[in-house]
């Protein structure tokens, strides 16, 4: 079958080339966007005098019917359909004849593909926003439930200072809040309509681009046709936000995987998000979280693909750019499924409260001891040294910090007094961090209140 562009050719392309060239196997996913854009374009063509009013009505109706065929899974592709744009145009002509052949007047697939992708990503941004909010809401609830549980925090994966478990979970809430805001920023740049740019130089037909903008609910028109058909920065942008969001998830996934080991035993995943071993009957593996940790590799490679694809590519459009779609779809799918599964894990997670402090020894209070000496007037650097010595002596003599006698302590510094023994209290330790953003109960409450404010904004109608 001849291609839509076959006029200047004497032979048809090889089957091999056809398969290599066709993007239909993956860009058919853009059928809805293509129909929406083509319908708007037909209205602009009518305004430009290319279609009569009744012809345009006929085109719009046929496009609606084609949409129904897709929605019902009834649309039949033909071997000559190269991509979603040519498939829909071919079907339109099939349905309404000669009139349909005018739809491509002044139009190029170069602008169509950029337009469809922007429409697609605008809705992906909105959906990603909803999914992030759902996860944030589950995280907030878990944080509220664990506000009074205390556990060691880690730096360098070594026990650092005691924190409230709720404070730990709120870290995820606020990292996700950053991701959400990145999406909001991105939404502004995505909201620029390329249609009317033609193949490269701008349409030759007097298309009312403002009409297109209104019809397709865009906020701005691309001000330069060359940028509009060549640039894929808007896709790279989205892929970065997706990768960064997944990186956040993967770090928490890693902690929870560790925490569900026998050695930590801080948490247990629900059966619904775990799997067993085909050989070892005792196993309950956190596969959900391992997969989320693993999926981020795909997302990063999708981003890398898009960046590499554009590097050094001559302006304007080149077929290389057809390779932009699979990474884009893959990142959207990976992000959505990972957010959904993570939300499931978080909302069913069991915390094993009794184990949280199981492997914590007195050295976790070392900073508190230093702070105690600082309060008594010792410069911090000196206090650090004194407590370091205390910890070393304790390690050498198998003595816990609280087991030092008043005499032992006095020998190290005269500032030690009876209040020293009050330091070794988890509550007291976390309450000491009473600064905005800290882990004291008042400060965690502030975070939870802020979360509620953020989450209720959505309920009031703002995304
Ligand atoms: N399938 C193509 C793509 O995905 C559409 C644009 C084709 N443009 C062209 N001049 N051949 O990029």
C-alpha cells in the first residue's frame, strides 16, 4: 500500500524499513490526543476558509466516531499506517472521502507529535499530582500513628540521634511535597501549544492559533515555530521529576526493606505487598519495595535516553525524535504504578514498636551528654572531646555511659553532676530538639498540621 507521502517515490519502502520506521506500535497510545488536536485544527481550518461550516461539522463528527472506535477497541489499523497521525487521517478519508483529505492543509506531523505529547503530559502531570497527594496522605496518617515511637536515626548507617518515628515518616511527606511543587512548576512550561507551527517555519494557512489555544485549553502559544517542532525539553523536564520522585521512594523503600529484616525487625509489610520463596518456606520477601527500588533504574535510563537523543541533534526535526515516546510512556507508567504500590505498602505497614530501641545503647546519647556539658558552660568542641573520651573508656571497659560512677565522671570533668543520669531518657532526648523542623512533639505536631493544611487545599479544589 502506498504511503500518505508516496508521491515523489517510484518504489515502496522495504518491509524491513517499514517496520523500523513505524511508530504506530507505541504511539497509538496518543489516539485521544491526536483526535482532540485534529478536531480543534479542523475548526481553525474552517475559520481560515478551507472547510465550509458543514464540511467541518462532518469532519468533527467523523473524528468523534473514530475516537469511539478506538475507545471500543474496534479501530482497525492498516499496514500503511505509519504512526497514529497517518492512521487517523487515513481513516478520516476512508469515512468521509475527499473532504477528509483537506485536514492536513498547512499542517505537519512535526507539530502534531509535539502537540499530542504536550496534551498527554499535561494530563500525566495532573494524575501524578493526585497520586502524590494520595501517598502523602497515607504517609501523614502513618506519621501521626507513630508520633510517640522513638528510634535511632542513622547517618552513615551508624546510629546517630534518637528521633520520633513520625518525624522520620514526615521526611517522606516533605520530599514528596518538593516533587509535587516541581510538577506544578512543570505544568506552566508544559502549557504551551505548538500547533500552527507547520513543519518548521509556521503554517502557510492563516490559522487562528488563539482559537486552537482556546479549543485545546492551553495557556500560551509557542512563540517560535522552530523551537516548537524541535525541542523536547518539556519531556526531559517531566522525566526528571519522575526520576527524582522515584529516587525519593527508592530511598525509603531501602530503609523499609532493611527494617523488615530479622536483624532490624522494626516493621513488617502486609502480606498483600510481600511474596514468598519457591524454595525456602520461611521467607516473606518485601518484593514490592525491592521493585520500586529497582524501577528507578528504568526511570533514570528513560531520562538519560531523552537527554542523549537531543544532544547535538541538528535543528529542526529529525526522525531521531521519534524515539522520545517509549521512554516517556515508560516513565509515566513506572511512576504511576510505583506511587500506587508505595501507597499500599505505607497504608498497611505494621510497626513493631517494641523493637525500635532494641539495639540502641547509651552511646546514642553522646550528643546529649555533650549538650549537657555545653549547658554547663563548656565550649562545644571541648565537650565533644570529653564525651569522646567517655565513650572510648566505656568501650574499652565494657561500661555503658550511664554506668560511670560520679567519681569516674568527676575525674574526666568537674562539670559533671547528678543530673548526668537523667540524660539517658529517650523522651527527654527527642524533646531537646525543639526547633522548627525538629523532632520534639510540639515540632512534629507543627509538621502534621502543615501537612493537613497542604492536603486540605486539594480537597478545596486546588490540585
Ligand atoms: N512518527 C513521527 C514521530 O514520532 C511523527 C513525525 C514525523 N515527521 C516527519 N517529518 N516524518 O516523530
